[in-house]
C-alpha cells in the first residue's frame, strides 16, 4: 500500500470515530452566545445550590421534630416522676400525721376526696356573689384577682379568709386605709393605758386604735387639701403631702395586724401609750414613745462604734450626730431602720455568712398566696446553688438577742463574723468574677483590678448604679471616704473608681485610707513582696494625685508601745487598731453643730494641706485608760510610763510644742536611711482628742495666719470616749487597769518631710521593678509628689549635727 492510500484510510477512520457535536462545533463564537452559555451555567449552579439547601433544611427540620418528640417524652417522664414523688411524699406525710394523731389520742384524719369530687361544703346562696363583684372586692384588698387554676369557689373562700369573717357580710371601710374592722364613733375612741387580757376587750381595743388612726389620717388629708393652691404647689407643700402619704403607707402593716388580732403585747403597750398621750395632747411624750417603739427596743444592732452614739429619751442627746454616717429607711413591714451610708465591694466568698437580704429587709412571712387548698398543695423543694457558709456562734447569739460569747482569733474567719450592723441590700456588691483566696486566678496584680473595673464600667455605669443613690440622699454632703487595700488588685480597682469619681464629683472632698503590707513578712515569698511594693507604688501615684487626702496605713506598724499586744497575722486585730485611729481622727466631722460646732473634713484638710498639693499625710495616735488618765495625782513621768500619754517635744520651729504619739501607722517598712540624718519638718497637723489629755494650748496655730511661719496646728476635742464593744479584741489593749471598756484616744494627722522620705524610698525600689514602658512615668510622678514636701523651708539647717 502506498503512502496516499494509507493517509486516506487514517482520515476516513478519524471521521467515523468523531462525535456529531465535535463535528458541528463552531470554531468561533459570538459574545452573545458566550453570555448565554454563562447564564445557563449560573442558573444550573443556583438550582443545584437551592436543591442542596432545601435538602439540608428538610434534614434539620426532621432532626428538630425528632428532638422535640424526645424532649416531650422526657418532659412527660419527668412530670410522671414528679407526680409520683409528690404522691409518695403526701402519703408519707399523711402516714406520719396519722401516727402522731394516734399517739396523742386525736381523731383520725378524714378520708381524702377523690379526683373530681366536689370540694368542701357548698357556699350558701345568700353568701355567694357574682364573679365580677368578687374580683372587684379582691382588687380593693390589693389581692390577686385570679390565681392559676383557681375556681370561683376557691376564689370566694380566699376572699372570705382574707376579710377574716365568718360570713361574707364583712364591711370594708372607705377610709384612707380600708379595713374590715368595725370602726367605733369618736366618743368611744378614748383608750386606757392598761391593755386588757380578755379576748373581747382586746378586740374592742384594736377597733379603737384603728378608728383613731383612721380619724387622724382623714383630718391630716383634709387639712392639707384646704391649703391655698400656691402653698400646695410649693416645695414645702409637696414635702408635707409626701410625708402624709408615707405615713399612711407605713401604717398599712399595722392595720393588717389589727385585723388579725395577733398584735403582740410588746407592740400593743407602746402603741396604746402613744395614742393615749396624743389624745391628751401630750405630743412630746407621744413622740418619745414612738422613738422607744421604733428603735429603742428593736432587736437590731446599730453598728461598730456608732452603736453607743444612738441615744433615746430620757437619755441626754449624744454630741455625735449619727445621721452623718447612717441613713434612715423603711423595712418591708413598715418599721424604721438605720443602716450605714456605705458601699462595700468584695470578692465572691469574702462576705462569709453575711446575706445581701438581711433580717431588716426580709419580706413579711405571711402565708404564701399560692399555698391554698386545691391550688398548689405540695410543699416547695429548695435546692441551694452553692454551699452556704455557716454563721459563727457570735452572729447566732446576736440574731437570737442573747449575750454573744467572746471572740478569739481562731473563731474569726471573715470580717462579717464580728460585724454588729445590718447593711442595706444596695450596700453589698459582690464581684463574682474572682473568688477569695483563689490560687488559679488570684486577685493580686494591680492591672487585674484596673481591668476588672474597666470591664464592669463598660457594661454598666457603676457610679450611677451603686454610688449615686446614696449621694442623692444626703442634704449637705461633706465628702466621701474610701477604705481600700493598695498592695494588691484592690489598688487598681480603687484607682479606676477614684478617677471616675473625680470626673463626676470634681470639687468634692475625697479621703482615701490606703491599707497595705498585709502578710509582708519574712514568711512571704520574695516574688510576692516585690509585687506588693510595685502595687503600692502604682496606687500611691494615682491615689496620691486624685484624692483630697491620702493616708497610707501599714498593716504591720513599725512603732508600737508596750501596752499594745497586736497579733500581726490576725486581720481582726489589725482592723481593730486601725478603726480606733481613723474613727477618732474624723469624729469632729460628726459632732452636732448645736453643741459647739464641728471640724468638717474640709477643715481638717485645709489644716494639713495649706498649699493644696501636699495630699499625703501620716496618721499617729496614743491610747490610754481614761480612769488612769484622769488621775491628777500621777506626775508626768509616772503617767507616761503607765498609759503612754501624750508628751511634748521641741520641734524644729523653736517655740512650738507638738505632741509625740506612741503608735505610728504610717508605712515605713521600705525607708532608706540617709547618711545625713535630718529632723522631721512638720508642715501641718490636725489633732483630735477623746478624754482628758494634758495638751499644750500654745501648740495650736491658726492655719490661715499669714504672719506665722511655723506648722499649722488645729485641735478638736470630743467628750465621748472610744467604746470597746464585745466585737473588739479587748485583750489587745492593756492600757492601765486591764478592765477598761472605753479608751481615751489622741490622734494626729500630719504632713511632714517623712512623707517625702517614704515616697522617695518607694521610688528607688520600684525603679528596679517596673517595666521599661511605665518606669519613667511612674518614677517621675513619684518624684513630683515628694518634691511638694521640699518647697518653702530651708532643708540645710535641719540636720542632727547643727547646733
């Protein structure tokens, strides 16, 4: 075969095997044809995606239906188990009740009615009423109109039980407080001081009381309504009307007790005394009786040291105005309360056995409206979320109204174990993000506290939510006091809070008491001690700049007298010593103005900070037995040896005599001794004394005297001694007789060059600890704080070598 035939055969074979589409495919395509092909491919792709989506939805719907069916089966099984458990529990309770009745010789329980049987004896037709009328009467009594699953007969029985009458013919008065009691005419309202014991006479007395209170409220309302329109619309007019409305609402719980005829004698007798005095126009005696009823005999502790400042007639008025630190309130049962004006933040578990809702603000335990016959017959089962911390023996005795046993360092676990005060629920704020003493997430780094504050501040305005309600209750607020730790994460938390408060209350006096160095002993690891120093330095920078007055207080004071036995490992002992000093130092801010005036926080601040830039001060104090202190037979030397009283020393100013204190709470653990020792130069001092201290009158100097070059000294005296309650470790204070229940305290708040030495010592240490990014700014700010105590005096003449 030649080449031509071979090629022809191959060409023919290729044509036979080629597909018709390839043979008819065009070599060139139009742009419109390409676009049509693209659209067709896109439509096919979308159709496939939609088909896949429908298939997924169908599978998901089927899975959800299957899961719903399984959940319905599980729910039905749980309901069956719950019903079976309820039935078994009721059978056990019924069996126990039958045994108890048989043991006591009581008649057996009546047989239970089967489901579907008519419940109870039918209500007579003359005692029945329409459903609409019944609903209206229930609403008039502030009762729920309808309860879930409640029939008309059950609703009628609930109304009958509420009005407390044998028949439905009970009459509701249309007075200021509607009541089912039959009110007596005015001529029969005169009550006797003797409270009857017979039931009938006692019920008549309750009707007399309800009638008298109704008459007084009516007359009060009518008198306010008769005022001129401009008087009613004035601020004083609105306040008077608000007082009437509040009094009316506060008396509703009393009317409920009167209707039930179950008011105890401890309340009936004072109420009768008040009404009898008011009916005889002895209004002062009536007011005194009200005070004794509302707070004088109530089983509620007032506070730590403020408890002794509350006085009631006929006792003489206390010179301390307790309204400065305590706020009046109304409990749910209508009784008066006094709770501290305070806001407390702490970690989860740090409050111990303290509850947010305490005995003052628990709702009155009437009967549960749901616990009615045929509505919800079973008892609820309460499952606690976490293991509660049991109360200490001390708190149990306080709640029971008994004399509490003495406390010891082993029995005090939390600060709430020795607290004698009830707090308002808004005062207690728990930071649930961290647990107390948690090893995995310790609350120790300064940055952790600052980050926590910034996180919560982004979620909610803490000032508006937590602080503003307390501030707006104050008529003339002096300032705010902050008590915080500074050597852990609380320093960062407080720094964030203080900067936010300065934005909100720029000109308000804010005092910060910085508590630190807790656990900074030889047993503390070196890394922990260094972290404490770094935290204290960062806190010192911000708190010293933003606070009006910043007072560092060491938890391990370097200077302690022999009459003080302090367990440095016990926060209870440390807190007791600190509260003696700070509570005595600012007692002048709580004295009544009618008893000779008082030194406000601003007055103390102006004395120690004449330039407006020396905001850091140190706190010192001396403690003595007032019985020994007042003994004039003791000479100066013997007196100082026994009680450690105030002595005088010559200062660098020549003629000025300033008191020398026994206890120095200022943080001096990190001071660096200088080669050239210098005397301490005092710029200003504010002193407060409680007791008969022998103080030199020449030492007091007016801080506003322009022609006086020495230190500014201001003294305030209070007649009240410091009370040692049973919540204090009394064995810690051996100040003389050994059995003192009150202490004489002399305290001083001083700005001097010792502050600059402390700040410079901290700056030298933190310079080696801080990171490169923050080292320069932190050290520069600390140097600026220290330099404020170097201006305005010649430092070259104060060395010990100078004559």
